[in-house]
């Protein structure tokens, strides 16, 4: 079963690069931010909150802070609207995703 092998390979690669320490919802948030960045689409904190999948605003903010503390994302001010906080994956996150992709 390719699906089981793929899931096992992903889990092994995540363990090798520290991503496994994040809870599943926080991992999903990281993947959402990475996908938006890959598509060159701006993603805001409010976009993550409006998904209504990752919990209340305090829970979402806590999960985002975990990602910041782990060095996977950073918050940036939007040049067009200073009230908006944009989310960007870091070079560390890009490196980890590349290593995980290579492992697969």
C-alpha cells in the first residue's frame, strides 16, 4: 500500500527534522502558510483564523507563536497596509521542506 508507505516516510522525515514536535493542527497551519507562500499569495493571521479549523483566535495565535519560536515562520508588516500582519515561512522551513521532499 503506497499510502501507508508514504505516511510512514513523511513521519520519519518529520521526526528527523523536528517537525514531529508540532501538534497536528500547528503542522497544518505551517503547511497552509507554506502553500500560500509557494503560490506567492499573501497570507494574514486573519486568513488562518477565518478557516475556523484551528481553534479560537487565542489558540491560533498560540500556535503561530510556536511556529515563530521554532523558527519556521515570521510575521511581517504589510507594505500596503500597516495594520495587516503577513505570515512568511523562513529559510529554515524551506530547508526542512526540501529535506523532507528529498527523503520521499
